[in-house]
């Protein structure tokens, strides 16, 4: 499964108009921890299929979006609901820890 890449052009459709919460992976190709997080992020996305959208944002190509969300370090995962940030996870985490953090953030939305 290939995850969608978020850009300034598709931001409104993928985030603001999304009917489910969206988790954005802010990354860069040169970032070692980002490369470690990529397969975990993709694997976790399968566990939330239909409940949460997972997208990736290359901070090198979309630096304005990264600045808008005040992303200072990568990897950073933002959990957005109706276009608003409801959670932030910074740094690499193994799958079970990442799922636990996501579950905690999503439980606050109910």
C-alpha cells in the first residue's frame, strides 16, 4: 500500500475536508529516524484503515506546510481532526508504542 503524499495543492481535500482524522508524517529523505519510521507508519496505517487517514509530507518539498504547523524536528506525526491539530508525536517509535499513542489521542476525540 502506498500512502498519499500531502502537498499544498491537495491539503484542503486530504485534511480539511477529510471525514476521518488524518495523521501526517512529516519527514525528509535524508533523515535516518524518518527512514526507520516509514515502514512502521505504513504498517500502522493498515490497522486503522477506514477509521484514520495516513499521509506523508516531505518537509523539503513542502516547507511552508511544515512551518505552518511549527514542525521543528522530524519525524513528527500530527494527528489532525477537521483540519485542527489534536495530537503530536515526535521521534521514532516502535509499532506498539506508536499505536498506543495514536489510540490515546483518538480516544480524546470521542
